[in-house]
């Protein structure tokens, strides 16, 4: 791949890195994923390698980000829309990666959509009219997710079900989760009492009993508690933090953001140039970079 194109592909992901703690929703009025994409595109256009004819326009990319609330069966709230957070647009594990237990699909999904962005758009071999547009938005979305403290904990459905069966066999009403799955008690945002407890029976029982695959294939211990059995409960720490970190609205954080990283992250390494399926090496670099970001986010929890 020519160097100019290779640099262009790299910055499409690298410039998306967050520079401040933000509420991470795709839902209005937060729209933080949309904000990240917008700032990334501004940096992309400033790069000498940027070629407008080869890269999707911003408005088209943004059309593949964002969700809105709707109410499904039994009036359980669902998020629908073209973005990766929309119901049916992805499986939950694509938004997570726990580096301690090496579970979660975010790094692989970053690489998969990154591949599509290069192959089907930059190389002018589009499989569909929306291939590169969606790929740009989704690859950025999943990379941004692993910079969120709640998205680097939890476990796969298989691991969660195994814990449920093992612990209920000898001690009903109690599920003790290791810190490798829960992370630190500081994640008990807006619910300090929960941070002092290792019993996640309520959370795991809700996940096991009230959800089912294939979409709901990831257990996030900070997502399934609140005052009712309704899923995506607004009182859970995960939802509360994403909506109002430190009690501030999203716009106040967005106004201060964008003052950190300028351009490329020093941890990014381009793959060796090749004209033989050049997206393969670059996509692997993107996958490794997502793992690095998840690991760093996990370390910063303290």
C-alpha cells in the first residue's frame, strides 16, 4: 500500500482516542461517540495524507453512529438506531474487552471493521454502498468503548453461566465474583454500598434469567442493578456514569475535551508495507492497539 494511504488508514483510528473522561453515550444529548468521530475527522483532514476522494465524508460516517430510546416487549426500554449501540446492530461482547481474563470481542471487532474500511473503501473495491461508511463508524466506536472503565471488566456469557452453576450448587442466594471480573469497588458509581460488597447474586441472576443470547452474550456486573428488574436500569453505575459523570452534563465535558493527544498516539505502530492484502497487517495493528488501550484503561481504574 502506498505510504500516503497507509497513514490515512492509521489516523482514522488513532485520532479517535479520547483525551478526557467523558459520558460515553451515543444517545442525545450526550452523543459522545459522535463527538469523538467529529474530532477525529478534523484531525484526519489536517493530515497531509488525507485524500477526500478515498475517504468517506463525515456526514455519511456520522449517519452510522447514534441511537434513540424505544420501548419493546413488556415496555422494556431498548436503544435502536444505525449506530453500534442500536438493538440488533452488534452483540454486547463487541463493546467489551477484559484484559485480565482475555475475554471480550472489542479488539477483534475493531480489526474486522478496520479491514472493511481499507479493503472496501480505500482500495475502491466496495462490497456495498455503505461498507466503508459503517466500518469507519463501528471501528471507531469499539475502540472508544475500551477507553471506558466499565467496558474493561465483566466476562463472557459462558464464563458467567459457569460461575452461576458452580456457586448456586452449594450456596444459594450468594455469588462472589473475583476482582478479575468486577474490577475495583470504585466502579460502584452512585452506589457506594455496593462497592463494599462482593455478592453479585442480584446482578448475575438478572443476567442469567432475564437475558438470552445471541445479542446479550456479555455479563457486565455494573450494568444489571438498580431498584427494579428492568434491564438497562438507570440507577446502575454503568448507566449513571455514562450519562452524568461527576454530576455534569455531557456538553460541559465536550467543551473541555480535545486538549490532550494531538495526532498519532505514540503506541501505534504501522504494519510493514505490502501490496499483498495490506489490510491484514494493519488490522492486526489495530487489534493490538485496542488491547493496549483496554489494558491501560484497566490499570487507570485505581
